[in-house]
C-alpha cells in the first residue's frame, strides 16, 4: 500500500528470494553438519531382521538384543533368498535383489534356550513390495513375556501416571508455541512438529557427532530452535501475510513445509531411530512403587521449571502481557500502541525455542528420529483444542492433561491404540465446548 | 543412463494405476476442498474405507466382493459424521485438525493386533479379489497396448476400469457443480454467512459435500486395493492425503479437469525424478569431490522433498494451479 509503484514481479521475486534463502540456509545448515551421515547399504535393497527379548521390570518394558538367531528370507513361492544369523545387536541384514514380496522366517530352534516368541504364530512375517518405503525394510521379532504380569494394579496406575506427567510436560512445552502463533497470526501451523524434530536432531548432532554434553549443547539448540522459528516467519509467513495470501492457503503452505522438512530430515538422518549419547544408560531409582531414572526425574523437574517460568513471563512481564494482548485481539492491541509485528516475531522465536526444548526432552525420553515431532503433532492439537486455541495457558493445561490421559488410557486400551482416547477428547470438546477450557468463543465460529 | 527406459516409464506413469487412484481421490477432495472450502486432511482414511470395505467383506464376512461397496459407503458415512458433526459449525481449521487426527487413528485401528481378525493387522488383507479377476476379459499373462503404453492383461483391465471410473466421477461432479446444489456449495466457500442469510442450512450442505467427496475417495481406495490385490494399512498414511492435495493444487482447484490432469502431471514428474535419481545413483553414490551429494537410499526422501517444495511454491505463487482460475481460489477461513 505504501509503495504502489512496486511491480508485482519485483514483489514476487523478493518473496522468492526469501523463500529460496530460507531453504538454502536450512539445507546448508544440515548438510554441513552432516547429521548422522546415514549408513548406506551395499546392495540396493535389503531386509534388516531384528530379534529382541522383551522383559518387564517395574511396569516398564525393556528390550535386549538376541544374538545367534537364524533368519531366512524367501519368496512367497518358497525360494530361499538368503539366511543370516543375528549379531550382538540382535540384527542381521539380508540383501534382496529387488523391491518385491518376501517372507521372513525366524528359526525358532535357533533361539537361545528358554526364549520363546511372545506370539508363537509370529515366527513368520510377510512383506509386500509397497512396504519398502526406503531401500531397507526392518522386521522385528519379539521374544519373552509380554503384557502386564508382575505389578499390582496400584503400582501400574502410579507408574503410568509418572510416565503421563513426563509426556504431558513435553506436549505442553511443544504446544505453547503452536497456540501462541495461532493466537497472534491466526495460522494453524502443521509444520510445528518439524520444529520439535529440529530440536531433537540438533541435540543429536551436538551430543553424538560433536560429543558435547547435552547440558552445554542444550541451550545452544534451544536458541537455534528459536532462530528456526524466526526463519519460518521471516522467510515465509510474514511475506505471505504481506502479499495478502489467505490463512487457509497459508495452512496448506505449512503442510508443504512439513513434508519438505521431514524429508530433509530423512535425507540427512536416515530412517532409523537413534539414541542420544548423554544419559543413555541409567538404572531405575525406586521412589515408592514407581521406577524412574535420574534422567527422567531431572527432565521432569526441568520441564516444570521451564513451564512455570513461561507462565510467569506471560503473566508478569511487559512483553508477556503484550503477547497475550495480541493473541486476544490483534486490532485492539495494535490500537493501544503495541508493535504487533514485533510481538509476532517474539512469538515465533519463543514457540521455536520451546518446541526445540520439547524435542530435546523427547529425544532423551525416547529416541531421536526424523518423524519424532510430527508423531506428536496430533497430541499437541488435541492439547491446544482442549485448552482453547490461541490461549497460552490453555496450551499448558491442555497439553499436560492430554499427556497424562494418553499414558493412563494405556491401562484400559491396547497400548498401540493409546492415542485414540485423545481423539475422543478432541471430538467431545469440540461438541460440548468448542472454545476449550480457556478459549474465547468469538474466534470459534 | 538409460534415457529410453526413463522416458517410457515417465510416459506410462501418466496413465498408470497410481495416476488413476490419485485422480479419483483428488476429484473427491476437490468437491470438499476446492468447491466447498472444507479442509479435509483425512482423504486417506476415506480411501481406506473403500479398500477395507472390499477386504473385510470377502475375508471376514465371507460374502461377495461387491458387498464391499455398500459396506464402504457405510464406513464413509460413519467417518464423515464422526469428523463432521463436531467441526462443520466451526472455523475451517478445526476440520483440518480433526480429520488429520482421525485418519491417523483409523490407520492405527486397522493395523492393531486387537482387530487382527477383522482387518488383518500390519499384514493387511489379501486374497479377496478373485471375483474381480474373473471379470477380466483379457489374458492376464499377455501384453496389451503399444509402446510405451504396454501393460499386462491384468493391469490393462484395471486401467480400463479405473479410467472409466475417473470419467464417470468427472462427469458427475461437473454436473453436480452446475446444479443449484453446486451453486450453494460454491456460495458456502465464498461467503458462508451470505448463504445462511438466504435460508440455506449450511451445515447440512457441508456434510453432504463431505460425504460425497468421501465416497468418491472411497472408490480411489477400491481401485488401489483391486490393483494391488492386497490392502496394507501403511498405504493410507497421513502423507497420502497431502500428495493427493499437491496433485489437486497442481492441476487447479475447483476445476473438474484439474484433478485429473494434476494427478497425471504429479506422477509424470514424480516418476521422472525418481527414475532419473535412481539411474544417477545406481552405480554408487554421486559425489562432488569428497562431498556425497546423494546415494540410492536417499532417492525417496528427495522425491518427497520436491513434493513438499512444490506444494509450498504452488500455494504461494499460483494457488489456482496450472489451469485454474484465480477468482475461484479465494479461500480464506476467518
């Protein structure tokens, strides 16, 4: 509006510049760092079979590799492609000629004495060529006991509660940014999960590749996460808003961004999950009936501290008040003299930094993978919808509750379906109180 | 580099089964997203309704394969009500959130051990397509067509059936959108309140659009299931919806031909890039000096990276797609 003489061409080329430089900076960042240079297979296609013994201690399943088990790959017709025995990691790789249908059979006789398959029928796995999403296909056989033997009802509930609190803290941390960005700009960011993954992968790079302990590299990664968020805003969304692109179109752009980033991660990091080096081996501390590692206890306490300081910042500081004002009503906030564009930048930075923190914690809690963040995205959405879209406190409360709910519900439903109750909550909330616990009803309809 | 082969594969991709099921899914998504403005990110779940409809009738109920169509429609309606009832009165992005979540849960359900007997777990369902194969008038082993459009008898039959379906649905949607119903639907996309002030029940129209788009998407899943002869839960992941969306935006939203041309183009570009990169990395990783640019295990990731970049650029610079009309693309949901 200010400069009507600026031609459409120059505007879009300026935009393209931002877009391109975002991509270049990011890709350069990753390729120079060479995050976990992926392990290449000798043959084009191969099947990795893994044999794991599962044991249940204190309600937590742990897995140990089983060596010297014999695995055979055949065609569906019965022609043998190759046989291999597992190594110390319980892994063996069998090269296959092409992407095709195969049967993978574990020789039960070859298992060490006393080990049995959890499901005696699962000694054979058939895969089809469509399952080769990359050139390697991983197949796992589980031996040992499964289920919930050994712990009493109360112990299991308490254990799940402890796990739920940890997951809840991570989800709350990750979703604050999602909710703040929504409040300030109206954008539903489907690439937010990739911001979480960024934190996890960068932590892996510093911690494993450069061997810097996580306590030192953590703050660097968190800062980088904030810059990453700023880059989203500067490189893409601020420009799109300036050009008057609608919010639904921007939402589709976030989807494209999410696909792009996830595949860059996959390209650089490979498809496997990997462990951070710091605190990877820990013994359980017994606190009453609950088993928790010192690492998990530390991250839980740190998580509480971070979330409380975020809440205090939003409640007490001038900037925090400005953020809440903007997410309440952009026009009114702007009329009272708040620099809304600055607030939007702050929000992207804070959101990115918190998402990266969540990614580091998640990486310590579980493992690091290229899709660790996008796997959490749905839980984050459930959390901020429950708490109220656009409300930062709502995101804290909602995310925390969803984390506890998901872990607790695994007492009732099979653990592979434990996220289903989160969907149930999401739907019930939208029917009963679509603005969520702390949301405002006017932005719903 | 075997350019002859690459070009043949690329041209064949324009008419192959992948382009067909993408085209059908995109026609369905176009009804919802392009014409009505409903952000459905769960088209993969509607496709799964079709595939599993077929698989479950034959495998679990042991009745004829074609009962899968009414069963699939039943699944679609249940799913559409589940995602539509809570969200269609709300802002557009709530539907996006709920559909993406539901699609993921549907996938987890059908691959779970708990429902192994019905849906076959991670192995999925196979051995259900006998009745379909018996309809095939062509010799399954023989080759039909002329270079580069050469297909085995079985694929040839599926391709014929598939393109017939594409034509039927294109015609159907074209007629629908010229009808009074279609004008209301497009009105809802442009200005919901204006349509409401004319006394139309916007909620009901949106629900109808969601179900119709879902049923069309269901047939995409059926074509996929009949072609592959097996239903695998991981064929219906969240990303499938996004790839279909990319194809749709590429061809142009709110245009019947857009969905078809977009899907063909999508696969032509995808197969070209895939074949080219695979040829490039066939004899070891591509290096510049000591720096490894790309190796064969990374080809898939690079292809999908291009898809993501393509979707972003299209939505930013040419939201109307290659053939679309910009006036039809005034999507804004606030």
